[in-house]
């Protein structure tokens, strides 16, 4: 605060004694670095918001697809329950198809994401390497979000009374 101002005044007097015709301009290194990476900081904030929005929209779509699939396979689920299938086996049966699609999407998206991140990091003088753990955590998160989203409908379908689903025709 006060010590900083007195130090700047002392430096200004010394500067003006050696360069009387030139204006004294100064700046702080931390502020210069902050200005330099302001764009990246804003892009990061926007990316987080849009990623959250994309995840929300994906979950709504996935929930709708799970609802549609459960209704379409209602008779099959009813027959399986009558024959003695457990709730877990029905939930697993309904979840398996979605997990295959999610794993296919992960296999396609990860190499593309790695390449795009590598290209983006080339613009930085001091950059970090992209580790496998980033992709492992992301993949596990995607699988968990998928399972949480479709579990509600899968469990609801598995707990439905088979008489209701088989009587509809």
C-alpha cells in the first residue's frame, strides 16, 4: 500500500534524473500476465457454462430415449418378470444398450478431444501434457451420468406390474 507508493515515487525520481525528457510509465508483472491470459480465462468460463448446458440437454434427451425404450419393450419386460427375471437383470438389460452407445461415443470423442487439446496447447510457451487420467475421469463421469439418467426409467419399468403391461392388448 503506502510502502509501494513511496517506492514507486523513489523510482520515478531516479528515472527522471537520468531521462528528463521521457515520461515515466510503469506496470506490474502479475497484472501483465493477467491481461495476457484474460481471453483464455473468459473462454474457460464460457466453456464451462456451455459444457454444463450440453450435459443437461444430453441428459434430458437420454431420459426421453430411456422412457421411449422402456415403453417400447414393455411387453418384453412383463414376460421376463412373469418368467422370473429380477429387477436387477431387467435394469441391466435396459442399460446395456445405452452403455454400448456411450462407449462408442467415448471411443470416437477421445482421440478427437486429445488432438484438439494438443493443438490448443501449442499456443502456450509453458504447457502441460495431456494425461490419460483426464480421459479416464471423463469416461467414468460420462458412464455414471448415463447410468444415473437411465436408471430412473429402467427401475420404474422393472418395478411395473407385469399384468398391466401384458393386459394392454
